[in-house]
């Protein structure tokens, strides 16, 4: 098994404004982040991860990779 597997993180971002849902579900925005175990590449530059999250639009939910 390789020892340098990517790591999975759960990110919570606070949202501004007043909440409208009774359970205040929209207080936070959730995202999944996949990040390399070793954060620097061979040249010394910071490695990049990938963020996966969904956004609610007027047409419905949109899955975003950034």
C-alpha cells in the first residue's frame, strides 16, 4: 500500500445573513477537500488539493469541483 495517499477533509464555511430554515441548516456551507499527504512537491512549491461541493441555483443543485 502506498504511504502517500491523498487525505480527505471536511470543510465548513460560515455563511452571512439571517437564516430562514427552522433548523438553521443554511448557517454553514459544507465541502469535501482532497489534499495530498505531502504538502510540498519536489521543487518546494505548495501542492494543490481539490474542493468538491454543491451549490443551489434557481435551476436546482450544481456540483462544483474547484
